[in-house]
């Protein structure tokens, strides 16, 4: 019996036959839905069926969680958050923000198979079986791609971008620049804009010459921001005194939304969205949640934070 099949049967209690059947159908067992993007348009979310998610979590907990990830990758890691990412760039210096196009779908099963061979992680058969578990095959496509919505995708993306992060971080250190990556969001900070301009070429050169994964930079989202303007990193405003903030306008809007929620003037969908916004605020600026609780009462804020999910 393959070691991978043995691991899954042991962890799930499923029979060998059931596991094999599940693995071979896994790439097509996804529920598709769409959510609006902040920049306009929609983002496709492909969520694996419950049984597929179960075996993905086995690989995540027993194998992926122990594989090396670069320190610059701060997303999807225990004890790290958007606030951790932003804090690396706190202060009054300028920042450079870059972005990848179609990040998760650009990462493919062949990237993982190459990683498995180079790391001597699995035998060839188990490597292919694990790819069927971890990657999705969309309709009318033959290629297996990483799914936005699978529990294993975020960690897997960090693992496969270790060479990219290593090369970019090395060049950043040589220039006295701080670098972090939160999923597809790349942030650099330094003393002067001139110091940061080199990093655009570094990232584009690294992407072009890196054999796997085959990523591309979204040049439309490459932005330089100085202290004269509002500097925002992963949704958090960097104050010139080195502190992190949600920003005054965002806090005003959240306060007004909490007032409407407590007075029963939000729909279930709006209440759920506000719950998510408060969870983000608690990470980004915990003192603001304390302020809301003083103004509107602990019970009211807790009611919003525990809003029931829509069926």
C-alpha cells in the first residue's frame, strides 16, 4: 500500500477503496460561486466537497504544515496576520506595493510534482495522487490548478513560492529594504523612493527566470506611496508615528454600521459582513473594538461578532 493511502486511511477511517475512489474524483468535486472584487468584477471561489476537504486537511496537518516557508511570507501562518504584515513597514518611509495576476490559479500541479521530486517528498505514484487531492480541474480544462477556497491552497502557495521569496528577500536585504508577501500582495519599504525602484525590476526578473510556478506581475497595481499620502498595507493604514490604524473614515463607517446593527436596521447579509469587518478591526486596531464596546455596550458588539452564517 502506498504511504499516502495508508496515511489517509489511518487518519480518516475510510477504506482503501473509498480513498482511491475519492482521490481520483477529487479534482472535479468543487462547488463554484462568485464574490465581488473591490476593484470591480467578480472572483471565482471553488470550494471542495466535504470529503475532499477532509483529505486535504490530512495532507495539510500531517505533511504541508512541516514544509519550509520563507519568513517574508506572512499570510496563513499561525501567530501572524495582516497586522503582522503591516507592522514590518510601520514608520514614515515610502512603500512599494506589487501584485500577482491570478495568483492561485497560476500555481499548477506540475509545480507541486517538481517540488516533490526535488525535495524527495513522495514516490512518483504518491506525488501524483497528492496532486489530485490538492489541485482542481475546471470544466473544459485538462490542467490541474490551485483553487481559491481549498483549505490547503494558502499553505501550499507559500511552500511553492519559497524560491521566489528567497531570491527577492536577498536582493531587498542587499539594498536595505524590508520585504513581505501576504499571498499575492508584495510590500517593500525603505528610506527613499529611489531605493525601492530597483525592486520592481528584481521582482519582474525573478518571475521571468523562475522555472516554477509561472507567475506574472499585475503591473496596473504597482504603486509607490510616500508619507505625504495615505499608506495602506493589506487594508491597514500606516501612521507616520509608527502605529497601525484602520483609518478615520473606515472607523466612522464601522461605528455607524454598529449603531444600525444594534437598532435592527441591518439585513442578515449586512450583519454577517459587519461581523467580518469587526474581526478584521480586532486584528488591525484592537483599541477601536474596545472603544466600540464602551460606546455601544459589550453585549451589542458581541452580538454582531457572533452573527449567524447564512445557509
